C-alpha cells in the first residue's frame, strides 16, 4: 500500500511539473492561462 501511495505522489508531481514546463515554454497554450484565471478567480 505504501508503494502505491508513493507512486501516486510521484505521478502527481510529474503532472504538475509538466504543466509548469508547458506554461513556461508555451504561454499562449490554451489550458495554461484559462487554468490560471480559474485559480485566481477562486
């Protein structure tokens, strides 16, 4: 069970890192700005 939890955490970290990298390289990317606006509005 511990191994599965660690794997889940690593996957989530990879997803967050990939999103941040895409936002840095492609500021005009559709998902980036819209997600940032949603986070700021909330």
